[in-house]
C-alpha cells in the first residue's frame, strides 16, 4: 500500500497514540469507515496496548521515594 508521506506521518502518529502497529490502525480506520466489524487481531492489539498503558501508569503511581 502506498501512502502519501504527509498522510503516513499522521497515520503513524495515530497508531502510536493507540500503541498499535500502523497496519492495525489502518485496518481499524478502514473497518470503521465502512461500518465493518473490526478484526479480532486489531482488537487484541488494542487490548494489549491498553493493558500496557495501565501497567505503566500503575508503576508510576507505585514508584515511591525510598526513606533512609
């Protein structure tokens, strides 16, 4: 698939915001645009990225300074 450079940058940014591969984001966008079901592997990618963000935020919350 060929994408204009200026479009590819935006698509990659959107994929990075969700934490999923660019190919999964493109599949998601096309499915939503055509009112089709989002494939399971894309849903799995989104779930994995969501869990990763939650775990990262919990690690930040639990990172307490050590006392002497």
